[in-house]
C-alpha cells in the first residue's frame, strides 16, 4: 500500500528540487544583470537548454540516491521482490517527462519576473496541478483502474505522478495505457519546452511590472 506513495514522493521531490532551483537561479541572474553577459556568448535557447539539463542532473542524482537507499532497505528486510526492474525503468522515464514539463514552466516564470516574490502568483497554479495526484494517491492506490485513476494518468502535467502510483500498485495498468500516457505526456512536454523557449527569449531582458499569463501568451506570439 505504501509503495505507490513512495514512488510518487520520490518523483515529486526529485522534480521539484531541480525545477525550484532553476527558477531561483534564473531570477537571480536576471535581477543581477548577469544574464546580459551570458547572452553575449550564447543564444537564449542555448542558455535555457543548458540550465534545464544541468538541473536535471541534480534531480537524477537525488532520485538515484533515494532509490538506492530504498532498494537497500527492501533487501535488508528480504522484500526486494516487491519492486520489479521494469517499475524502476518506468519511474526513470516519467521522471524525465515530468522534469521537462516542470522545468519548462519554472524557466519561463523565472525569466518573466524580477524577484522571487513576483513569481508566486505564476507559480501557484503550476504547483497545484503537480500536487493534485498527491491528494488522490489513496483512491488511486485502492482502485488503480478506476475512471479517476485513468483520467489523472492521462492528463498532463498530473499524468506522470498519477501513473507511477498506478504502476507501483498491486494492479498495474495494461501496457497500452502506459504507452498512451507516455505519448501524451511527451507531446505536452515538447509543447511546454516550445512555450518556455518563447517566453524565455522575450522575458530575460524585460524589466518592470511582473506579467500575468495573458502577457506571457502575448510574448509567445511576439517571439
């Protein structure tokens, strides 16, 4: 019963740590005008890609350490058979997908504001959608093939977190649902990266009143 919860918490922690640090560093570089120096050497897309991939490394290390500790604990209690290798593979795949979605949002928000305080209004909706499966993990665990479980695992950005709960449960979903969820999430992640790249390009050199989502959409059209 606790295994799906542990899988989801591992995914949330590793994704949020890397994404939150990406947001903080982007805001610091913009407010201190360091980003203007960086943009003289690289393009905005190269800068955003480098920051996202660099912070993903932090998330990978964190996920690997905690997963290793968990596996060692299960081995000590002779419970290693609870986790099959394919579940760990799925965890890694959904980490990459979830990270690119969350990091894209954080990079876009960080480039659009001047202070961390200004990012709260833009960050809150993103955090709520990511945390939604956390509030539904128990119903998903009890009935992983219910309509609620299926819908949450197919609607990004909630899908990676809901699907790892279903995969780690006693009744894993059929492979076609996992493949469909991965395809939908991957397409959504590409869209998020495209959106973030447009906002990042315009927002890095924008100063003044913090934007809302309507302004961000206008920036995407401008770029």
